[in-house]
C-alpha cells in the first residue's frame, strides 16, 4: 500500500487510501507533539470518524527498542502526545500501537533521547522494526485489536 500524504492544513498532513479493501486515512500531525490532539480531532469531526475507529501509533520509552505493544485503550502513561489526544477527543478508549524506543543508557535527557538519532545497533534493525510495526497496524485495522494483540504483543525472536 502506498498512501501519499498531502498538506490538508498547516498542522496536519493526511492521505486517504485503501488497505486490503478497507478505506483508511493516515494522519501525521506537524506541530508539537503535545498539541497533536486538536488537529486530529478536527479531521475526525470533518469526516465523521469516531475516535473508536482510530489507531494511534506512537513511540514508547518504557518498552525496549524494537518491542511492539498494542492496547485497546488506556491513559497517557506520561506521553504528552497521548495526553493531547485524550484531551482533544475527551476519551482514552482508542487503540494504540506502542513502538518501543527504550530509555537511553547514557545520561541523556529524555527529550534529547526521543528526538535524537538511533544508535548504530538500533539503526541496523530499524527497517525490520518499522516493517513489523506496519504489519501490526494493518492487522489491527483489518482483523481487529484482539488479533493484533495476540499476534504482536508477545516478545518475538526477531525483536531487535
């Protein structure tokens, strides 16, 4: 699948397409992470999409690099982007695909770690990690959250 993104607003790029016969929209907020909720909510309202139909994909420092975890709903876990989404949608019961980036082993500030470059070891596995995350997202969107959790939430031999 190839869903191209085009500017739909200054704070969001979006694309619409088809994955395995299902209509999907891909949204990528362009502003600060802690302000990502309002443009996503505006898009959902404009196209009459329920927040219960979305999958939010985000980084997670509390999961080791390469680990995927799918959740049906939950709180923000200290993630400011999720907090913004929950606040804007006035709900937290939307699916999430958490992509583990791990914590820095060095004495690096959390923000610098999250926004920084992957180390050499991580870089070697990045393509594989993104491919697995893509497969997990397609599974959730096409087969449901429970199937996605059963297939991707366990540690795998190919985990980075």
